[in-house]
């Protein structure tokens, strides 16, 4: 797949933006369309200038809820959203199959929040998350086949401007979300890291997503998840060195979530700022709520997303 050609073709069929959005969300989307806003603080300032008295928490909440319904269907299984100079393409299909269509060394950063089966037992017995013993999606282990494809599509060397304008190069970044390390999950996390290293990835460190809101649990109630920060060989020096390894971002309101494992747009925004620049292309293997598209478009970064389940896609249209 040549994502640049796809974007050019879809641009022609996208048409004009939907102006029937709620006033607040329309103001936020205007920040994306003009291509000039590159960070959440700038979006806050722009919205408050137009709508005095709006709280930052309200703006952030609308971003995280993805109420903008970003995507428009332009072909069977193909959906698009365009804001400013950036394009997001949502493709319906299984990640294990769709990734084989992506061109080799075409992706600047890759994100994966896989449907692990690691906690199935807890879900079935009602001790974790859902009480009915069922998830709204199928679980599957990341295997060697898809890890090899992930390695293939990421860029191995990418030139960039480093500290004080010095030219740098290195391998593109990979972020894999994992549950908090516990007696039930640690062996799985360790095995995943070792398998990724076998195909060529370098494990850099474990990031922490501090969800602020406390969750369930008996060995200390859950408040965080892990993010495996890897790279294709020696990593490219991050573009934004202000990003810490503990990311405190409030988790979305469960009652308003599109997906039960939904991550907030603000969390993705921080990781995208660390790993890419405007004009780059990122890939999300398991889109779910597609909040990563909202974050990418705000930063002028192009985004390709895969989602297998039509139910989640319909909620993002």
C-alpha cells in the first residue's frame, strides 16, 4: 500500500467539513483545520479566545470523548478524516492481515494496544473489569508473525533535527500498551519483550500511564498501565525531551467510552510529540475509539488505523 497515494485520492472525495457539530467541538475542530495549532495549550488558548470562560478540563474532555465523529466513509472499509494538512485513514480489517499491505519502512512510529488474553480468567470470574464475563472484542496474543511485520513497516533510519540543530538518525519508535506488571501478567510481558527483541526490536524502557482515577484490584487498587517503549534497533533521539516516563492523564469516563480499553487523546498526544514531527505517518494496529487520530491530527501528523470490529468504526463516523 502506498499511503501517500491513498491520502491524495481520498482528499478528492472527502468534501467539505461537517459544520453541524456542537459549538464547542466545532471550535476545537477549527484549531485542527487551520494546521497552525501543534499542542494542547495552543488549542486551549484558541478555544478560550473564542469562548471565554471555557475550562481547560472541558476542552480536554471533549477531545478525549472524540465527540467530533472524525471519520467519513469514502469506500468499502475505508474511512477518512482531514484537518489542516494532516490526514487520518481508518481501514476496516484484521491487523494481522492489513499490516501486510503496508509498504516496507514507511511508518515513523507504531502504536499497539493489543487485545491480550492475559486477563481472560479474571474477566470470566468477574474480578476484573466486566461482571458479565464477556469482552466486546476477541482476544489474541501478539505473535512472532505480526511482530515481524511491525518491524518491517517501521523506518530503520530517519534523519531529524536533534539538540541545538545537530543532525541525528536512528530507528523509529514502537509503543505497546500492557497491563500493570503483576503476578498474573509479568511473565507475559517479559515473554513479549524477549520475542520482540528476537525480531530486531530494542527495548528501551517501561513508560507508566498514571490514570489518576483509581480502579479495581486486591494487591493495591489499579491506577496505572504500562507502555513498552521500543525501537527498530538503536532508537531515534526523541523530538520532545520534555516528555517524562510517567504520563499522568485522567482515563476517559467509562460511561462515555466507545471502547472498554479506551485511551485518552491527551495520552497519545504526548507519545506522538516524543516520537514524530508534523508530516510524519504513524500506524495504530488496534484503533478502538480512534482517539489517537484526534491527537495526531492536532499535531499535523498523518495516521493510519486498523479496526476489525464494525461496531467501533460506526461509533467514530
